[in-house]
C-alpha cells in the first residue's frame, strides 16, 4: 500500500508541475506578444468569432493520464524494490 500511495502522490506532483509549466509558458508568450499590424494591414480575412486560450479538449484525459502514470510508477517502484531485495 505504501508504494501505491507514493505512486499516486508522485503522479499528482508531476501533473501539477505540468500544469504550472504550461501556464507559465502561456503567460510568458502572452506578455511577449507584439502584433505586426503593418504586415497584416493588406491581408483582409474574415475574423474569427470565437477565441480559445489553452486546450479545448475534454478534461477527463488528465484523469486517465494521472491513473496511467500512477500505475506505471507503481510498477517501476515494485520492480526496483524486487531488484533490491534479490541483491
């Protein structure tokens, strides 16, 4: 049970690190964005009527990746534990 809890905690930490990193990258890109109005002045296109910032997929994918990563980490920890016991 100790390995399962540790794997779930590590999976949670890695997912939080991913979310913080993605937020940071998006924030830095937003701060540094400078539109090139002169180059776009001659390009007349239809404007979009919807804006999406970030991902627009289902948030349940993160639940599945969290569970999958926890399983992979638990299997890895079990393997390492068995290797250490045989030595």
